[in-house]
C-alpha cells in the first residue's frame, strides 16, 4: 500500500505537474497572440489526451478544467516546482545512499548556499 501511494504521489507531483507546465507554456504563448478561452481549452484538452494516452477517455467537458486551477491564474509556472522538488529530493537521496555519511557535508553546503548561487 505504501509503495502504491508513493507511485501515485510521484505521478501527481512529477508527471501531472510537468504536463501542467507544458500546458502553461503553450497557453501563455497563445495569450500573447490574443487567443480565446475556447482555444486555450482545446490546448488543455490536447494536453490531457497526451498525458493519459489511451488509458483514459477524456471527455470534452474537461477542456475548461484549467480555468478552475488557481495557480494557473495566481502563480503562473508554479507547477514545475513540484516536479523539480521531487526529482531533486530523489537525486539527493540516491547520492546519500551511495556516499553514506560522506554526503552530509555536501548536503549542508547545498542548504547553506540557499539562493546565493545561480549555478
């Protein structure tokens, strides 16, 4: 059950949020060209169909779902942070498993840097 929940969480925070980010990029490109709500909804529906493939039949009603997701309006491009955060945590954990206690000083350096380093 724990493994199933973790896989579900990874899908929700890496897979789905990445698709949301791809949608946002396209929607903002459309908005810059004076698009319509209907066109954005078609883009969102296309995104959902790509996301789910033939595993789920997505009805046209879901095309407008994007308008009900608050961070698309209040914090654009926020979704990528979910995927990035999870992938970073997984990467750091893999390094910890490989390096053991030797990883601690590196991890402390990363945390101490905060937002001071760009690369």
